[in-house]
C-alpha cells in the first residue's frame, strides 16, 4: 500500500478541509447516481425492459443504434463509472488516519 504525506501549516484545518471535501464529493456522487438511476428507470418504463437485459442485447448488437438506444447505453455506463468511483473514494477514505 502506498502512503501519501501532506505538509500543512495547520493539521487541524487541513483535516477539516479534507473531511468537508470528502463529504461534498460523496454528496455530489450520490446526487449524480440518483439522477442517472432515474434516467435508467425512465428508459426501462418506456421500453418495458430492465437495463441489465438491455445491455446484454446492446453488447450483442441486438438493441439497434438509434439515439435513444445510445443514450440508454451511455447512462448505464455512466452509472457503473459513478458507482465505481464512489466505492474507490469510500475505500480510500476508510484508510485515512
């Protein structure tokens, strides 16, 4: 495991800033994840299909290539990236001392 060291003039202030930044980033990620899930839910309701089933079809070239299909696939990918980022931040922050 790698270690990151910061030299700061005031440790208490630095810890406060880092904590506030972590909370803000988590809030922004959670908000983005919520909005993305809502968009996916809208696609699912319109097409009568779960996103996971759609992605299976998309990955096999069976979902078409119209604009709505591409947007649905992009939102699904965005959700996976956002969730992965949230997990990575949580893991990293849990190791901070």
